[in-house]
């Protein structure tokens, strides 16, 4: 017989996926409540369990989620028949290969009484493992957990709450507070989240929760549902789903699995991801792993906590005068910027070095900096020298870009180097951390959401991730197409996405950006909106458009990246103030 304690000691415990949505996708499944199939079609329920076990799960749930009186069953007699049949079917399917958990969903009324009634039936059948899932509150859980442990001190009780992406249940309770409440309950062994959220949002929620003494669980939906001709569909890519849930495990979830919309294919891909992670853990720890744990980037730490970041780009000076830049950086930081990003000789024209500026504001002002590093002007030796200097100065962030080409008019006198592109640079930065030559960097890249062929841009971004990039700063969102491309990127990429915003200051500025700046595309309606406006009116419109764009992309990003036009620092401060009200 499978031993739960021993199985948990070997690594992450993998549950099965959805029962209800997977069953209803089968046109031959009996009509009515899914739970009643335990009596009407036991062989179909058993086949469902076996499909998940074949996919690689370690534990299955009995087909009893809604088997409460007045929900899936009519009375106590039918409830008892369903529970007994469900336990028998699941136990037969599991054999010696998987654990069986009593699955108990939210009670329709009088929670403590309903839960105890269900739990007693399972205890009578010899079940030792209990999962109370998709709960909107903790009502009745402490009482039923105490009853279970009183009857069987060796029983295992897991409790999972259903939270929206903002961290609240349908009753308005904080999921974080509910999990903390379960963590303090002596009779509960594990607590976490399931349902409502897709894998990405659940990972973010878990990352922002305080440490637990109990086991943490994560069982997200396969993305978010859409209805076609009266039927509900989930279409999250199993590979992406598996990657995100595996990241939940990497963040500390000891128990993972699937909820609505997941299928055996989702679980199969997740099992493969967990095996790969386990293989890495059982090899000698590499310097790269040690370096990753030691990364001291404040931006990355905030993202790892599940919090949003606000990054602001401030152009470096054209001459040696520094006071205006420093006062601007100080004002932006005071207004809420988590870091100042500094372009590396934008559009191929010489400006004050971005890395030296980053070191200065970090050392003298204590402001986190994210210098851009272009491949255009340096060979590998010069790049390594610069990275060593950044590491020495405590600058732990780098944005690797290939870089704009040298302007045509200057190519006779100025030669671009381009010894490598941004992907090769990313691997080089990562290798320096692995070798111990530098402290680890939080390595970012650029994502052009305005690209005409966004499929190519996405494929390139995937390559960048494989080269070590952990986050992408996007071009500004000025169109619905750009917003849709960002949404697509969220589904495909595993790295953090920092959505770009640019407060346009005039009609002339809008037309210049649209016509002259690579990677920026504006809708004509935005350009026309500036026609005839004075400076004050234009700035008010800029704030409004940035707020609208931020609201549109908010579900798909981990923060915002604001570019400062013409050193108008106060305008960007107004934008940041407006963005604070977006969520």
C-alpha cells in the first residue's frame, strides 16, 4: 500500500486533474450530477481514475465533490451509496499505484454538520486521506478536522480554498488569511489553493504568501473558461500549464495537481516537469543554482513575493552634466519607482554610459538601477569588464539588448561591433554568474509587442528564456493589437512581463513615434486625440491614456515600465499616481 508520509519525503505529491469538466467532455457520460455516475456508470468513473494514474499522478480524488445532501444527492441514503461506491471504485483503480483521497467540496449549508456527515461516511469505509477543496471560507473545517483526527490520529487532512486572481474567495475572504488560519490549526496537515485561478495567477498568489509550517498545495484550473454554444471550454496549453505549476512547486508547494479544465494530458506534462526538476535536485548542486538563490536584485525579490514592480526609464545625459539626471531619478524613486532603467546609447548615438550611471545612483542615492546593455558597441572583453564592474558596485540587474544600429550618416566614422546578439549576451551574463566571476544578475530582455509578425517575436523570446532571461520589458502599448499580443505572450512565456507605457506629449510627438521609432505603433485615434491641445491638456490626456492602457493589460503583466519623454519627470510621477488606482 502506498504510504503518504514516505511519498512526501521523496518529493512533490502529484494529484490527478479535473473530474467534473473532464467527465462532461465525454459525450457518453450519463446525464445529471457527475457524482451519481458512481452508481449509474461505475466502469466509466474507474476508467477516468485510471487515465489520470496512467498519466503519472500519485493521488486520486474520489468522485464525491458535490455529494452533499441537496446538491448532487437527494438524501442521506443516496449520499451513503454514492460515497461507498466512490471509495470502492477509486480504491480498485488506485491499487498499489496511487493514494486515494476523500474529495469533499463546499457545503450548501450548515458547513460543520455537512462536512462531518461526509467525513464519517469516508471514515466508515476506511479512508485515511481527506481533501476539503474549493472552499470559500474556513467555516466548519476546524470542527471536522478535529473529529477526523479523534477517530483516526493517523489521518491526513488537506484544505484548499478557491480564490480569484486578486486573492479573495467568492465570500470576499482573503485566501492568504484563510491559509494562515489553517496553518495554525493543529488538526490540518496541508493548506493551499485550487480552482478559479489559472496556473500563472495562482503561482503569483502563492509567491506573495507568508511562510507556512504546514504543507502548501496548488491545484489551478487549466486557464480560464469560455462558453461556446452553451458548453464551457478550457483551452490552456498543457505544456504551459505544467511549466507554471512546476514553478509553484519550485516556490514551495509540496502538493500539486489540476482543477477545472485539466485532463490527463495536463497531468502527464506536469509529471514530466516534476521529474526533470527532481533529477536536477538529485545531482550535485551547481554553481548556477547557488547563484540563483543568492541573487540580490530588489526587483526580482519583489516579483518573487508576487508584488507588482514599477520601472521607469530615464534617458542618460548627452554631456557630462549629471545633476538633472540625479534629481530626476530621486524624484521618480520618491514617487514610487522600484528601479530606474537607463538606455545604452539609444538609437545608436553616444550618451553617458548607462552602467556608470547605474553604479552612481545605486551608490550615492541608494536607488535600484536596471542598465541596458547593448551588443552594438562592445566586444566580449569589454562586456565582461563592464559586468565585473557592475557586480563590484552592487548593481544586480541587466537588460540585455542587441541594440539599435549606428545611424547611416555616421557609419563612415563609427563602426558597430555586434560580436553577439542579445541571446548570446544573455548566455554570457549567465555563465559569468555560474563560474563565480560575478554575483548573479536579474537578467531581463525586450519584447516587441508591436511586431508585425508576432509569432517570430514570441519564438525569439522563448529562445531568450532558454538563454537565461527571466523577465521582459515590452514596447509601449498604444493599440488593441499590442494588448492582444501581450496577452498571447502571457500564455506562451514563463518569464515575468513588465508592460510598457509611454506618455505621449503632443500630436507631433505621437506622429514622430509612429513614423520614426522602430517597434512603436500608435492607433490613428490616439494621434488625432492630441490635435489642437496645449501642453497641460496634452499631459492630462497622456496620463489618461497610460491609465487606460495599464487597465487593459493589467491581468497579463507583473508590473509596468514607463518611459520618460523629454525628461518630463513630473509627468511620469503623475502617471505613476494614476496607475496606483488601476488595481
